[in-house]
C-alpha cells in the first residue's frame, strides 16, 4: 500500500500487450516540481544546477519506499560537469546519515549504489563496465537500476551492463530528506540536463523499459497508460500494428517516418 498508481506512456515498455501491467511508483520529476505550467512537449528536458533539489522524504514517499524497486532516469551531462562526482538520488536520515544513494562518477566513469545494511553500516557497490563510459559523452542516455532483495542490476540504454549480489538492506526511515542531482564534494546542485527520473515499485520494470525516447526522429507518443488497467489496442496506429513484430535490440516498435 505504499506505492500509488503511476501514469506513464505505454510505449515505454516492451512486450506488454499480452498481459495486464500494473504500474505503481513515483515520478521524481514532478515531486521536485520541475514540471511547471502547461508543457506541450511529450518529454521535455530541464536544465538543472541553479538551485538545490532537496525535500523531506515524507513529501516524496508519503508511505515509505519498498525494499525492491527500479530507478529509471534519462539525462545528459554537460561539458563542465562530465567529470564530476554527484548524487543522482539520495535519501538520508535525520542525523544526515546516508540510507540509500546512487552516485554518478565522471572521473572514474562508473556508477555506485550504496545503502544502509542491517548493522547500520553503509554498503557500497561499484559498477565500472565499459558500457557505462558512454554515459559521460554529453549525449542523452537512459540509466536504470533494478534493486531486488539480494541483487542490484545496472542497465545502460536498456541493456544490462552488470549485476551484483548484495547483503540485506535496512528499512528506510522516512523522517529524513531526499535529494537529486547534487555534487558529492560540496553538496551544490550539479549542472546537467534531465528529462525524467522515475522510481517504480517493481524491480523488473528496469528490464521492461525500452529506449524509444532516445531514437531520432521522435515518433508520436501513444496514449497514456494509467497504471491500473491493461493497455488497449486502438485504431490510431493501424499501420504500426499491422506490421510484423520486430525483435530489435532496442525493442522499439515505432511507425515508419
């Protein structure tokens, strides 16, 4: 009961037309008030770095966060920050101790996932696959992290780069604060461009996501998937639906230009 329904576009997912898919989670792009007013673009980008993005954890996760989830984000670093070391996301407790965090390290071209263990100690897992090097080339990329009870997996542009076994996690205290896109060194906001940062209350959503948003030219978005009912096949895209299914590595089924 800790996770609300999450409205996302159904074309984000691969191979879901044969079964219902209940989507729950949190859109941190909205929680941190990055979206303001009417936006006509399907997935607008936001230039960050002008002000700190930090809020009480109870505002972001009113009923807490489950122990298994997926973090999915689309961003690109800028020339001045491509070598920075910064928190993509962090939750810390009332005393300032880190409970869970994802660090993007431009100097070492890697990603770190850490959390508080059962003994209140911080456990850190570093991912340094060569596939992650492209994350710092100043282009748009999708970075996804699947957190299960005993395994954490990192996906780069919808491809699994590495999985690691992890120890048991401690539960998250909601009385602290949550931040995004903040430099580790001095706590200042990091200068990047962000399209979206989502947390699904399902560790397998990171694997189901495709990377259609990264393709050019951009195709028309299909109807919004509200997270409570199975997607419906409509007559809006008969050309696409009549074509044979393509099992490309990016798993995108987009109509021809």
